[in-house]
C-alpha cells in the first residue's frame, strides 16, 4: 500500500514525515544516511553528476564551487538562481531535483511507494512561489495533496499532544531568510483556527550573519589597520564562515575566530555571545515589533497568549527565547525540534479531510461560529484534529474611483481570511459592437495605494458580449486550500466564465498614480426626447415615416452614449418610454406606436411633460418635436410653456410636416434655425442630419471604453 508523506522543503534543511496510524503520532522518515534532516544543497559535478543532500553539504563545507544552497529564496523567479559549468538552474528546477531525491530516499526507507505529499511553504509565500513549489513537485513525480503554511503545520504538530480548548498560541517562525508570526486559537472539537499571520520576507538568520560579517570586518580594521570592505573575496569567504560562528554562539557564551587576512596573515579574536546579541538587537526588535502588531490588530496583549511556539532554525539562538520571555512574560516553548516540527505537522495533514470552500449555512436556530465544527463533519480522522488556515495577503484590483478622477486599489479579499475563500466584486464596463471587448485586470497584493502595492499579475478578460448599455462584469478572486490565487470573470446574468489570459505587466504603470485627465471624465451625457404628434391626421405614411426616422436616428448614434425617451401627444400626452440608455426600449415600442394614441385631436400641450421629464437630467438635452398641424386652442399656451423648457436649457427642435405652420414651429423651437417645415418624404433625411449634428457633440461608447473612464467603476452588489 502506497504512503502519504509530509515534506518540509526548507531553505537550509528538508525533512520528510509520515503519520504512524498505530502510535497515532507523526514520525520522521530518516534519509538513506540515517539522518532525520537532509541539507537543501545540490552539487553539480564537472562530469554532470548531481549529488544531493548530506554529501553535497560536505562538499559545500569544503568549498566546492559547484554547490548550490538556499535556492528556496529564488522560488517563483523566472530566471536561473545559479549557474554551474555554464548552465543555469532555476530554483524550481533545483527544488524538483531535491524533492525527487527526498521521495526516493523516503521510499527506500519505508520500502513502499509514495503516492501523495503535503508540502510546507512559508506563510508569506505568495502565488508565484507556491506555483513554483507545485511545479517542482510535479517535475519530481510527486502528487501534491495540498500546500500548508509552515507555522500552521508546526501548530498542528504541537496541537496533537498539547490541545487546550481556547488556548491562544503565537507561532514565532524565524528561518534563514524569512520571519513569520502567526496567531492561532484552539477551538472546540480539537480544531485549531489560524487567526492571523504576518511576516517579513527579508528578515531571517542571514541578517544575523550579515551583522556578524560587518562587526568582524570593523574589528579587524580597527585592530590591524587593514581596510577590507572592498575586498570582495575576503568578504565572501567570511560570509561563508560566520554561520558556524553564529551557531557556536548558540551553544557557548563565546567562540574563538581565526582568519587569514590578506597582506596581514593570521588574525585571532574571541567573539562573545553578549557582543553578538548587542549587534543584532535591532533585528530581534524588528521581530518583536511584528509580534506586537499582530497582537494589536487582533486586540490581544501578551498576557492573553497561552503559549509561544518557536519554529525555524534561527530560534535556536538563545537571545530569541530570552528576549521573548522578557517582553511577554511567557517562557517560549522550545520542546519541539524546530527542524522537524513542520514536517511532522505536514504528515498529520495527510490524514485530515481537505478543507472545503465554506458553503455551509446554519439553519435559523443553529449558529455556527468560527472554531465550531459543522455537524456533518464531526471528526472521524485518524489524527482527530484539524486546522483552519488563513492567507496573509489581501487581494485587490485596480478600478476607477466613484468620482471617476483617480485609479484606486479596491479590495476584493481582505487579509487573513480563512482559506479556501471566494469573493467577488462587480464592475461597470462599456462595450463596443465593432471591436473585441477586452478588459485588463491587475491583481494587487495588499491594501496600500496602487503604486505602493505589489502588482502580482495582469490578466486580460476577453469574449465580453456587446451590450447597448454598460454591462456588468463580475470578478471573482479565490484562494484555494493551498493558498493559490484563482481569478474568474463573468458577464452579468451569464453562468459561463469569460476567457482569461495572463499577460506581462507593463514596465511603466505610473498612469495609475496620476489623476485621470479631466477631458476624459467630463463627457457630458446626452439625452434625446422624441415628442411625436399621434393625432388622427398622422395616420398612414406620416406615422410610418416618423417611426422609421426614429429608428434610423437611434441606429446612427448607436456608438454614442445617448439616453432616449419617447412621448406621444394628441388629445392627451402619453409617456411611452421614460428615459433609458437602452435604445432597444424605444425600438421595441415602435411597432405598437401609432396615430390615435392619446386621442385623435391635437389639443394637448406636451411642454409641461417635457419639462418634468428633463427635471434633474444633466448634460445636453434635446426635445425633437414632430407635428403635422395646428395645436388648436393650445398653440398660444405652447409658446409660453416651451419657453420654460428653453429656460431649462432643453434644446427644442421643431419639425413640421403636412399642415404644420412654420411660424408656430419657430416660436416653439429654441432658435429659428431649429424649426423645420418639410415634406414627409424628407423626414428620415432630416432626422439623420439632426442625429449627425448631435453625434458630433457626443462621446462615442468606443471613446469611453478606450479612455477607460467611467468604465471599471465598482457597482453595488
Ligand atoms: P530554517 O530556514 O528554519 O532551516 O532555518 C535556517 C536558519 O537557521 C539559518 O539562518 C541558520 O543559520 C539558522 N540556524 C540553524 N541552526 C542554528 C543554531 N544552532 N543557532 C543559530 N542559528 C541557527
């Protein structure tokens, strides 16, 4: 029967563990040299042979140039991490080589095949690094059950034997290159809930090494007068040696250092733990500041913490434990071997059910709180413990602010959400009928302004259907159980995902930090109201031509951003279509729009209705009035009511056919030139001319989508 293992793929060491079902404990699977941990070192020999782990580490310690170490730091980078014999190796490739070796060694030890693994990653690993880890595993022939955050795995291992309901655990994880701090709470039913995680991915054991290098160099300079800062060869060799000095100082209170100084000879000195602690105090302070931030953000104080769990090789430095004890009043737990805890936790996770997207809804009289197990999921697993993890990074998207003046980072998934998690936001988008409607999405990490955030990826969403009105695109971000990000896009009302492709992020993104130019945002809306005489005399050709003219007019302005309305007047005034930027609303009404609507005579004055319809409408306002005769008793009144409309900046264009009187038309129109008396056969041409002149003053939909303005504003759910 094949086995599942947990793998800690560390920067300096790796470990493989398995869950022993008889002892109900996870245990380390030793490598072929009988060691519990395998150094993350790869040696590429001149003849092409590849040596991995313990032997490679020995070669590295002897100064072999073909050895590659700490390649986990370059995970997710699209360039070689190291060159040996002229060949470049990416961190992903190197991790694949290492993982394959770990798998083969574990299979030898277990005398069985390995079919699945849970692999640990730093909590601060983001999508690209996680993706690279998954790719490396695939290349190594390992099926990954899931990725788990290192501090979470450590807590899981700790929790299996030290579970105390409601205990709050702070996991302090100081590795070689990163520092993570995680707060967990033990819930009911043997559940560990990750509350928050934060980290500094450029703070780790390496910085303690660097501090030691600077100190030793300045000591040598002051004692020998030799200036060494520019001597790269010496600095390099010293950098390789300080890790050992640092480790010695974890065991002893002082250590002897012997160095060969160019132009000077042998130099000997004693370095005390006390001085080492002094020169690295600011680094330790940085870790404590982050611990205090996580407590502050969680409304907790040091005394609320039940236990501090130390994880990561650098927590072996005694200063970590003593300083934390001084600050917090708790003696940190060092009972676990920090090199093994993470792999052991991952081994436990191989036996647990895979976390699911939370779709469970509690019934009315049953509330499910964080930390409580859903009824149908009472634990039946071997390890009888489970962990709910969070993802450290908030995810946002670049969108236009509500005033349309700036671009801003709009949050979709806040930081520290329990994973897996899905969240969506909707955006307004103008389409065009004669181009590929595509929109660019920029995935942002964090909640800071756009240019201060890391832009993680650019996606292009295509296949957006053209709509007459602005359409709504729903963007969904999700973190899966391994902390991988997925992006989905849907057009409103569709249940099919729009195609998404990744594209390289442009070098120059400075436009996202600048105000959106005014002329781009100030496109005034245009509103056109058709005011059509539907008296009995309009019957036949006149009304038919009027309807065709309206249709042509709308078609001519189809690319423009125009809102339309339609009213009929005869013996009464009928509002047929209230204002809408969906022209199809008017087109749909035209077949049933006929003479006789509202009566047969022409008694009604449409201007009070025109005025009230335009009330509150901004931008350019046009009322196109078409009539074929006298307005009987209302003609006089109409000249004064039309004036009220003109006073409200409504441009009245009066078109007369049949028996209409040009003098009357001139009185009701905004300007004499806006009055027109024509033959019915010229109606479509005249409407076409008016459309053209209005179109010249109106932004097209295409202009709008190209200018990215008004489009990509969040719309309320
Ligand atoms: P990790 O990434 O958890 O494997 O931790 C690696 C880091 O732990 C490296 O910076 C090591 O130098 C450091 N480290 C390992 N053992 C010790 C030790 N005994 N004392 C001080 N630092 C150590």
